[in-house]
């Protein structure tokens, strides 16, 4: 049987695994559908003149998943995999992520289907500007706030800000987008925030004893799939904490050295050659092999559907810390759980980016400039608190499992036995539970 890799179906499966653990099921009264379905889907057609004069028609999407807890928040990606279902799934995960780290945003996401590696800087600029013009007032500082994601960066955020501001002169438009450069309303530490967050979550998870077998990051062997904003910074941050980075990769392949990679050499090679492949004489990995490297901690930092039914049985790590969104499929989750490999889920592990986006948004609303140490301290606090919430929730759900199973059986007699909750299920239950509670407090309008 081939696995269903549609990201929106994956999100649905994760939601369905978590909802039986959220509060009193009879109290849902149909609310589950409301909390799962996206609130708004905008799709736009973007004619863009390429450098050679050819007019290419790109497709762009912005999805607001849920605004019960606050305005939509989430990145914009430029990638060939972008379609409506991918953006819907990513927006859903943003709702859960913001609720889990307890920041006052809902979830949103956007993307343009394009191959950013084949575009010139000017072509990217025209795509970004045309996309934001086409979205019009579907984004706004109090309605839906974009940020960087795959193949978009601080420069892309400047174009987004500038285009929006052209359409709203005389207003403070800085809070319409986060991840901006420092000299245009950006906040210190935003570019490293996702990786710092991954680090704080993993460190604290180990510190509170949730990871038997690993007592410290010091000396732990770490493999990282993806050398973009999250993966590249994570390599350095984990190395600085004493971990041995045994392998890193990008979309073209990877490099592997069981004694630890020379990260300065790898980074220099990436900047020069556009890939980490070839940074060492030997020790080359194919893109898939990175996930099967011998290590204690595996950090998928690339994209969705990397750890699947096909390769989950060959993962050698004891702990997977998801820096990417949606890297592990539900079937892989089952296989990993059977093998007692723990997974710190994306909505917890990679939330550092949106947490610091939240600080940037506050900074922009108040016309302030924060200090890097303030950002880092508050980020650490948010990540640690969320990690504790997930670990505590999982303990509570496991303790009450028999009762949850009986209740679920009474409600859905033909349903298969409720699986024991993973950290993903616990995290999703916390997030959905918080959103449900706010939705109930606000009530259904009118
Ligand atoms: N794109 C990032 C994510 O997936 C950051 C989103 C944001 O800062 O709004 O979490």
C-alpha cells in the first residue's frame, strides 16, 4: 500500500489522533470541524516578466487556517512543491504551533509555486511584489502577518513590507511582516531563532529527564538534514553546546564524518559551490542516507515527508527533533513509536521562529528596538515552558489511557483501539485544547 503523503491529509490524521484526548468529547458539538478546516483560502495568478522578457504565470496561495486566538501568522515559501493542500497543512500547523507556545496568533501560511534556485534576484523581487499586490488587504498588521519560510529571507520581507506600504501610505506598516532586516524594523536574533528554539527544546527535553539514554547534548552525535536557515544555524549551535555534528546535507546530498565535521569548511564550501556535497574529500551521502546515519539525535530541517514508511525502520537515532514542518509521516510516527524512537514534533521544536516573530511584531507596534539578550532569554523561557507542557501532557494522557480508550470506544464503537499518545499527539492535544477553550469562551458568532 502506498502511503498518503498529501500534507493536508497528514495534518488531518494528526488532528484525529489528538482530538479523542481533548476534553469532554460530548462537549465538542461539531466544533472539531470548525477547528480543523481553514478559515480562508486565497489563490492568485501572478504574471511576471522574466529577465529574458518571457511572461511566466506563477500560482500563489495564502491560507488563514484559524484566527480564534489572534490574527493569522505564518511564513511565505517559494518552492516547486507549493500547492493549495500544502499551504493548508502548513497553515494548520501554524495554528497549533502558536497555541502551543502560547503567543496570541492564529495560523496562516503562503507560498508561490516556483523554483527559487533558478530565479534571478530581480525575478524574485517581481514575484514577491506581484504576490503581495495580488493579496491586497488579505494581509495586514492585525489580520494576517507573513514571515520567511523556505527560499524567502529578510530581503523578501523588505519587498513585502515595501509593497504593502506603497498601498497603505501614512501608516505604520512595519508590523505587517516579520523577519525583516535589522535596519528596517527587524529584531536581533530572528534569523537564528528557529535553530535557537530547536536547541532550547532539545536541551530542556533532555534536562528534565524525558530522554532516557541521553543525559546531555555534550558528546551527543547529531545528524542534520537540510542546510537552510534552520539546519545551518542548528549545526553551529549544537556544536557549540558540545555535540558532535556527524553529518549534514542539502537537497543535493550530504557529508558524513563519524568523528565530527569541520563546520567552517562545510559552510565555506556551501557558500562557494552552492552545496555541502564535496566539502570533504570522501564521506559523501545521497540525500536519503542522512536520515539513516548512526547518531543519537537526528534533526530533519528540510521539508515535509522525509521520514516515511519506507525509511523509518532504518533510522538509527534515539531522538528526532523536527526543525522542518511535517518531516515525519503518520505511518513513520507509528514505526518510530514501536521502535521507541522519540520525536519532538515540529509544532514544538521549530516554534522559535514564530516566537521571535511575535517579539518583532510587538517591537514594531511600539516603535521600539529590543536587545538580543532580551530576545534570547524570552525565547528560551517560551520554548522551555512549551516543552514542559508537552511532556506533562503526555504523562497525563498515558496515565489516563484506559479511560480515554473506553470513552472513545463508547463514542465510536467501530473505531480501532486508540494508539498510545506520542509527543506529537500530546502537543497537538495541548494546542487544539487551548484553541477549543478560547473558541468556547468567545462563542460562535452570531
Ligand atoms: N515559517 C516559519 C514557521 O514555519 C516562521 C513563521 C513566522 O515567523 O511567522 O514557523
